[in-house]
């Protein structure tokens, strides 16, 4: 949100954003199930970890899921992924 506002876009309150999360997460989950290819990245962390690859899915084939890699996925990523792609939760 801060980046959009810094480039002249409108702002949305944090409370409004948080209230939208459940609906948005359901939409992401549904979209991934019908898309030809889905690439999920996390951009919520500090810049050096921005756009961390989390999941790649081609049709129903999961090509990559961060939760299945050696070492635990950061808690914030695992929590988000368990909401948007629970069928693949490790």
C-alpha cells in the first residue's frame, strides 16, 4: 500500500485491508484451481526477501511448494500458504 501511495495512488486503511483478507484468500485459492499456471510469491517481508517464490502449479500439478523444501518455511509464508492452498499443506 505504501508503495502505491508513494507513486500517487490512493491509500486504503489497514483495517480495511485486513477485513478484505479472507475474501481475497478464498479468491486466490479458487483462481489457482482453475488457472493454467499459478506462481505464488510472498512480497510482505523486507526488501532482500521480497518476492520469495512460494509455489508453482501447472494445472493440477504442483511443481514447487516452499513448504516441502528442506528447512521450515518462514511462519508468515506457511500461514498464508495454508490459507490459499490448503490442499497442498505439508
